């Protein structure tokens, strides 16, 4: 029973978000249509396919209801059809339905200006909803991880562009190509959108000094976007996983805050360089217990651990293969499963232990099973050879970012200004993402469909984060609906523009062909994003 409750909560959250988005959009069409004197026959959330509905109420002239298929909604007006009837019988049926409706109350008898206002009202309401909700979020406040609240560098990866440019832990990036950076999300976005292999300008704050430098982002194996090899800076805490380890014996406990390693401030979980000194056999951690003010210092032995460099596993399942991987490992993909080691079948739980037990420099033969996906991808079994490497580590203890959060909150006109700024930023980023998709810097497979949105919604915790997601999706929905594609609101606006230019209504035959083509295109896109959603859920 307990395992069902999170699923129910996720469904409710998704339903509320989707319901609000659809209701507000259709309400925009409905209100302006009524204002313009158009006879509205139906106002529905969801589609009443085959007449199936969950709720129905008949008003003075409009039928209100909730359809059985929760993938949208519609406002049905006299004299307006998204997809015109394709045969005489259907046309006669529509004519019979509308015979008692005065011509001046038909959508198609209204001026182009009135029709434009009715169609624009839906997307406009989504944009207004996004603005209002973002202002509410600014008033209420949103919780963000402490280490994400400012663009401070906590770690720099060895051999990557940031290190080559002289970036060091503790630096704050205040601008990228002249664009101001407020927090880590801004920084990640600006680097992500940069073109791999093209230099970008970085402005750093290092103490009282302002430094301008040039960095060339690169897209490495195992990464989806351009990166320069940096990690956020913030407080780090311990995770003591073994009670019989030297760390536990020295007094370390889970959630202890670590301030320094070997007398050097530590700002991220990237501590490999602290352990890599071949002359050192131990390191000194300085920190404090969260429930005490007293500072402690402990010395822990450095223990070598066997790994396969560049390969990241979770229970024998390949999670990622990055730029550190070599040779046959490069043929592995996310979702592959290690089912055998040196010819012996193993369970998922045994894989990591066998790698840890292997001698550095030895070669392991990994039997791989790559599951198929229906008839699109046949199953495949193969073997890869992987060299075992050694990496220094701290036995029985892991280092993570502190889970501490800060609340970003505003009041008065400042909240209105910040909320409006978030809305404008979302609009700009929506167009920017489409540009990045067209130029190939973001793959179309990254676009989320209904399943992806459900997954994202289910993972969001806290009211302010859920409201932020609602506002973001609402703004995206408003913009996408204005795209000049048949069936979408933007397609209707395009037809009105053509009508205004040629000064006569478009033929029913043209409208039918265009709308059916648009419907087919939307259907293909829907199937594509749903297919990608399913692959992501399954881990491909």
C-alpha cells in the first residue's frame, strides 16, 4: 500500500498541472469568444472521444464537461472547425446543428480582427498565467541547494579547458560572453548553449581581482552538452558507509561538515587531487559535527581502489561511459548490462565487487547484454575487454555536497520585478532552445512529451518548485501554440493573414488538406517525443 501512495501523489500533481494549463488556455478562447458574441457550443477539458465523458453540465447555450481522454481540451464554436468535415454527410450534420444559430453569432462570420483576438487569447492566457505564477513564486520564495545559489567554482577537472585557462577553486564566474551570471543555473545554461570548439569569454572574480580569460568548451564522450570541466562550490559533508572503517573509528559520522583537506579549503566533492600525491599515505580532514561547534581534525589513510576508468555502473548496469574510457569500452551504451566477468555469469550485485577485487593492470572480459526495444532495436550479446586501474580513495567514507538549502524570496515591487524577469527569461530561453535544436547543439531527443513531463512533475518536491514548473510549462505552451503550423493556434493566425492578403476566405478544400497535414505532423511529433520518453524511462 505504501508503494502506491507516491504513484497516486505523482498522478495527482501531474493532473493538477495539466488541468490548470488546459483550463486557462481554453478559458482564454472561451471568454473572448463570448465577448465577441460568438455562440460557444462546448467547453471541454480533455476530449470526449466517442461521446465518452467524465462530467457534463448543460448551460444556457454551452455544454461544459470533462472528456475521457486527458490530453488537451477544446472550445467548440459555431462556424469553426479545427479540421473541416471531409464528406458531405458530415457537412450536412454540422449545418443541421448550426441551423438555428444566427449568422452574426458564427465564428466564420466575424471580422478577421475578432477571430484573431479569439485565437490569440488562448496562448496569451498561458503567457499571463506563467507571469502571474512566477510573481507568486518570487513572493513565496523558492528553495535552491546552497551550492547552486552562486556561481562559485568548487572543483576543476584535471586536463579539461577550465584548468588550461587557469580557473581555480574559489573563483566566481560573473559573466560569460558579456552575459551576467547570477547563480550556477545561469552558468550551466550559458556554457551548455555555447558551441563546442568555439572560444567564449569568461569574467572571473578572484578575491578583489577581476580576471578576463578565454575558454573553449568541448563536448566530450559521455556528455550531452558542451562543458569546460568545473563543479559548483559549496559546503561538503561526509557519508560514512562502513562502521568498521578507519573513518568511523576516527570519529567521522554521516553529515559531518568538512572545511579543509590538508589545510586547503575544500569546496566540492572533487577531492581526487588531494589524494593523488604519491608521497602521501594519509590526509587530514578538518571540520565539525553539525550538532556541535567544536572543530575536529582527523587523519585518514589513503587506500587504493580498483576501478575501470571512464565506466560508471549501477548494479552491473552501464550508467555512463565518459571521455576517460578507452578501447573496447567505447562501444558500450547506457542501459547495457554486465552479465558475465571473465566468462563466468554474475548477478548485478556481484559486478562491482569483482572489479574492486581485481588487480590494477589486469584485463577483465565483461560479458554484455544489450536489450532490444521492440522491433526497433534487436537484442545483442557481446564481450568487451577492460583494463583495471587504481584510484586513491578514503575507505568507508564518501564526500557529497551539503543538502542545505537557501530560500530565495522577495517582497513588494521587487517580487513583481523578479517574477516578471523570470517570465521574460523563460520566453527568451524557449526561443533559444529551439534555435539550439535547429543548429544541432541540442538533440531533439531531449524534448519531453507527456510521459517526460509526468516524470519531471513527479520528481519535483515542494510547492514553490511545482509552481515554477507550472509557470515554465505554461509559457512554453503559449509560445509553441503560436507557431504557424496548421491545427495549432498559430496555424489559424497564418490562415487569417492569408485571408486578409487575398481578401477572400480560403477554400474548404485547401483548409482540409492543410489541417489534415498539420494534424499528421503533430501526430508524428507526439509519437516521436513519447517514444523518446519511453526510452529515457527504460534507461536508453
